[in-house]
């Protein structure tokens, strides 16, 4: 028998979910490193700052096609699945869920305002407060509702592009050089100086940005994740054929995103088509994220105890810690309170940092879980949720 009032023991975890979560948290660094190391606008218009030729162009292209929106989509779907997984195992699911989510919100606010404006924890918490009410709906209803939500920002952007053209992205697509240099100056400064940009940017993202786009995309994807969990897709319960079809769909999604690259380059990166270009990756990312689900699940079935499976599962079990660790290390490297490399690192160099840090995170995650049951932030979150100190040290097993 399991204790329905306590946290899920490591022995009862779903390996495929942990591996998918590990892949997602490692993958999002490929995109997050762009705004850790360069002005915010480069996330939407890579032509706005820095060299965009040769290895730097290829670094952007690989990240755009394989990572941008893909891993955050996967992460959001897994978070939605986690809402269902958490509440269905607890005797008092709503009370615990709300307490758990409130602490997630508190940690996210600290992350956003003290460290990095690109935080995703606050939107996750805000969505979770609302979406938990849908957890018992049939998966078909969850999927339909999710698709409707993710459709909203796409329709709004296409409408804005069709009616306003370049004016719809005025000042956002190609900021003045003085604006870009001011952002570089701020983030090469100290912690207090960085607040000049971080505080208003975080506030904008958590208010107008959340209501205008993030809620619909993230919330809808969470509902899709709930549906996929209910259908057994995320828990390795479906046929090999289904996961192979998801993998094939991922290849089709790559084609959609590449078509978008051709579209914007044929238009010479004109701002008048920017919002139309965004739709290729917006929708293609769902297919590619599904492809990752298919490939990862098939691999974990083939090598359930393989070295790579265990390594990625370790990263997934410590995903909260690893997400925050990425911010701490990257901001120390790029911001002025550390090495102050903001705005001076090329895209290829930033991608090199990602590769090195992947090795560090995988190694630390594996070593940590040899001694402890949870990651340090996961342990703190559980302790705060259950209002009781959780055991941290791991008991030796026969496999040790």
C-alpha cells in the first residue's frame, strides 16, 4: 500500500515521464541561453543583434528548428500531466495542490524579479490554480479545450498582421541601437542596476504578456498534457505503432518549421510578415514536441535500464533544481555581478556553453540521486507543501 498523503516514492515513479522531463529541461536551455546572453529581442528577431552568418546562423537555425517552443511545449504538457498525477494520488488533492502551487508561485516570483525575467514558473502556477478544476474531465474534452486555448494567440497574431502589417510589431522587431546598447549596459552592471530592466520586463510578461498570449498557449498545452496522460501516451502505455507515428509527425513538424524559415528569408525578414512567420513554428512545435515523446518513449522501452535512460531520468527527477541552476550559472557567467559577458558572446559560443553545461547537469543529477531521494529544490518544495520535513537521504538498495 502507498501513503496517499505523502510524496510519491522514487520507486513508484514513471520512468518515461522522468526521461521526458529531463529531455525538456535540458532542451529549453538551448533557447534560454539566447536571452541569458543577448538582448531580449533576439528571441523573436535574430537579425536585431549580433552576427548572423556562418556558424552563428547555423546555431540559430538548429535551435529554431529543433528547440524553440518545442521543449517548453513538452515541459508544459508534462506539467499538466503532473497536476493529474499529483491530485489523483492524494486524499486531499485540492488543498495540497493549492498549497503546492502557491509555493511554486512564490519561488517563481523570486526567480523572475531577483534573477531572470524569462521565468516560466509564475505562468505555470497561475495556470495551475485554474486548470486543476478540469482534471476529471474526459480526455477528449481536455484535448478539445486545449486546442481552443492554443488557437487564441495564433488567431490574434494573424488578425493583427493582416490588419496592421508592420505596425503590429513596431519597435519590437528592430529596436533602436541605443535601446539595445542600454540593455547591454544594464546587464553588464550589478544586481541593483539590472533591476532597471528585469522588474518592468517581468511585470509586463506576467500581466499583459500572460493575458495576451502565455495563458492561452501554456494553459492550452497543459490541458493537452492532461489528455495525453489520461490516454496513457505520456506513461508508456500505448502501442509502438502510436509512438512511431508521433516520431514521424515530429519529422513533419520539422518540415513545417523549415518552411517558415524559407518564408521569412524570402521576405528578407521584413517586419510586415513577422506575425505570419511566427505561425509556422507556433504550430510546428506541437508536432516536433510530439515527435520527442515518440522517440523518447520508444528508446526507454528499448533501453529501460540503459545508461542514457538512467541519466536523463535523473535530470528529470531533479528538473526543478536543474531549471533554477541553469539561471544561477548562466546569469553569473553573462551578467555583471559575475563575468559580465552579456552581449559579447556569439550564438555558436553560447551553444557551446549549453553543451558543456549539459554534461555538468547530467553528472551532478546522477551523483546527487545516489545519495538523496530528491533534488534540493524538490525537497524544499515537498517540505513546504506537506508542512513537514521530508526525508532527504536515500536508503541503500540491493542495486547499489
